[in-house]
C-alpha cells in the first residue's frame, strides 16, 4: 500500500522535475544563441564580413526555434520539445560547417550537446535512433570540411576574426553540455535518494508489523493460559477442540463397561420363563460385546 502510494506520488514529481530541467536548459540555450546572433549581427554591420551575417542568421534561427520549443514545453509536450531542440541543433551543426569549415570543433561539441540534451527525455529505442543520427551528422560534418567545394563556398574571413569566433563560440556548447550532464547527475541522485527513503520506510513498516504480530501472539497465549487456569477450563477447551467427541458419540461407538452391563441385563432377562426373543437378544448383545473387544484389542 505504501509502496503503491509512493510510486503514484513519484511519477508526477519526476515529470515536473524533468520539465523544469528542460525549461532551465532551454532558457540558457535561448540566451546563448540570441547573444551570439545579435553580437555577430552587429559585427557584420560594422565590418561587412559575410561570415558574420551567416552566423548571425544561424543564431537567430536557433533563437526562434528555442522559443517555439518553450511554447511546446508549456503545453506539456516534453518529448516533442526535446526532440525539436535536438533536430535544430543538428541542423545548426551542418549549417555552421558549411558556412565556416574551421568551426568543426564547435560542430562536434554541438553534436555531443544534442545527445546529452535528449538523453533523459527520450525512450530507449528512440534514443538509439537519434544517437545514430547524431553520429551520422558528426561524420558528415567532418567530411564536409574536407571538400574543396565547401572550403571555397564563402570567402575566408580575416585570421583574427576566425580566431575570435572559434575562441568565443567553442566554450558555449561545452558549457551547455556540462549543464546538461549536471542536471542528469542531479536527477540520478534525486532518484537514488527517493529509493533509499522508500526502502527505509518499508523496513520500518515491516518492523512495526512484526512487533504487532508478536504482541498479538503474546496476548492470545496469555488469554489461553488464563482460560486453562480457570475451573472447568480444560473441559471447555476439550469441548471446543476440533477432535472433541459429540454428545452421545461414546454411546454410538460403545464402551466396554456399558456393553457388559447391557449384555448382563439381557442375560438376566433371558430366563426360561421368558420367550425365545429375549434369549436371542442376549446372544446378540454378547456377540456385539465380543466384537467390540476384538476391535479394541487391534487398536
């Protein structure tokens, strides 16, 4: 009973905790991509470097998608929100590689962040499929960076711009992945704590139940001893015993003394002056008594 109630209370709490953690990550992710999008947009307006405009578009697109994911999460569709964020991150990884091949480390970090994102929210079978997709995206991103067509698709930015982008953007997916791992670890610790509390409560209930059984057994034994100590208690106990004989059972089965008395009376009655019926009755009683003694001797 207690374990059933514990499980019923833990399910809503666990779902609420997962939604809260996903909302927390989505907010931080929204702040990050919006900051990157706005910063690179201002950089493009200041330097007219096309690469900054492309990165700004990617950041603002991620911002809009994250807002949509938050709206989906507010409706209670947690799995759909996590899947939407995962798909958006994988598409952003490929877009970054196509726009700027030197950002391959950022793309690999984004792939890992996407896997860590869906890990607590997706079922085992679906998780395996999404992880295979993420691995394929990572391999495709690495292959695209080695293609001359991709390398020459957009003009290369100045070296200081490339280094600044790599140094400033690479830590972002790493920090967000660390946040996801910290959330996942906190969830495991909370689950372990709940299991330990439930086990402690079950052990306490078992101890209390055993104590009650011992106490009731002692009370019952004391009551039986008290009944046996009273005058006539043994006869009452024998009367209520399952093997107690019913009234008249001895007469039905016959007692040696009773059989002898009856037969003596029939013999006395079987005088010559009486009719032959009395003699027959006496002989029948004698045979019955002899049969009873033979059965008693066998027992």
